[in-house]
């Protein structure tokens, strides 16, 4: 059955005017003019076929019908307001799986800002390099580095052969950041062995390789026409944050992703001997079910991540 209800704007105007006993104060509360309040109340009176206010010279007063209607209208609006408040303050949570290097070297120092901006969202953060399986893992979203299925990439760039997702059925990915690589080292290492002015100068240094991205060095050297450079030695590690740690300790020069470099370069613990970055064949993505990615909290988290870098 169709409800026989008055216009909501008119009802709000009446309730505010009756509460303040002033059309002008009601307009200030609702951010409209006094004339707009008067029009809305006239619409409501026409709808009800009864006068709700007696308009006096310098004030207004409720008619008997107005007093009766105010009690019902105020009670109804109070109920709607309370229900709205309860829904808006309901517990919200977001479970995110993130790469260990990004989590430890970049995200954690920024999470205080997210918590302050969105205290109503309870975050659950786990770290993993494994392909995401949303059917098995209790997570909402994941941040992964890799290549999207079905897309072609420049074979001359550093190839990122990480499997991001076990099954792409009903799973989507939203681009976060392109990946760029660059050599980094400790400032003390340059003080010890001298400045680096050309890629060939790298032959005086031990090169640190990440076994998960073995072609980082070759791609960077190829981009600088320096494929013959091999370094004075080779140190191979199993993860980028170990490579960063080794570089900070002065064990050699590592080739890292720009997002991994930023925290250490800002603290002067790592420096880039060369000003430029080389782009990789792949990017960082926020991954989730298509339905979850469309949810407001997922969009909020995505926009916040983008704003951080």
C-alpha cells in the first residue's frame, strides 16, 4: 500500500521552525533562507489542509493542530536520526594482505595517519608473498606486485614474474603504482670507495641481487648501455628487505623498487648514486573480489594508498 506521507523537506522545515519558534533560526539550521522555510511550511499545511502556525507580527506560534503534529513529527525524526546514527557507527573492519617489504618498509609508518583519519575502521593486516586465494584466505583485499593476465609488457623491461592471484574468477585489480627500480647504497660505502659517476664505476662495488627478482640488475644495466658491468663481487639474498638491509650495512649496492627505497632515502640511510629510475614490466595493484573492490571502504583505502605515494 502506498504511504500517504508529506514531503521530507517540508517536514524538516516545520520541525525546526517549531523547535526554535522562529523561521529565520530554522533557516540557519538547515542552511536555507527564511523564505524557503516559509514556503516549505506552506507546502506542508496545504498537504495537511490545516494551518500549523499562527503568523504574528514579530513571532509565530503553533496552532493546536501544529502542537499535535509537532509531537508526532519530532518523535518520527528522532527515531530516524537514532537509526541513522547506529548504522553509521556500526563496527567496520578491513582485512588486508600486503607484501612483507611494503608492509615493513613503507606502510606501517603511515598507518597512524589512516587510523586517525578513519578510527571507525578496524584494520587487520597480514603479510605474505603467496598468490592470493580469496576463497581460502580470510582477507578482503591484497596489495601485490605483478602483471595482469592478458596484458602485454615490454620484454626489455625488468620482468616481474610473481603470481598475484590463484584464481582470477570474479577477482579484480585496481592499479596503485607503477614499479621503478634503481641502485642504492649506504653513504658510507661511497665515502670508502669513492663516488660513482658512471655505470662502469659499479665494477668497484659488490652488487647485491634479490633472487626473487634476478633480472633487476640486468634490466637497469641494459637501460644504461652497461651490460658488461659485473661488479667486484656478487651477494645474492632471498628478499628485497634483506637486500635493503645489506645495502644499509655497506655490503654492496642493491637494485630496489622505488617504493622500497623511499623510506630509507628520506632518513639518509640509503642514497641513489644515479638520479633516474628504470620502469619495470609490472605494477602494484589492490586486488579483491569485484564486489569487495566496489565497496566504500575498499575505495577509501585505495584512495588513501594513492595519496601516500
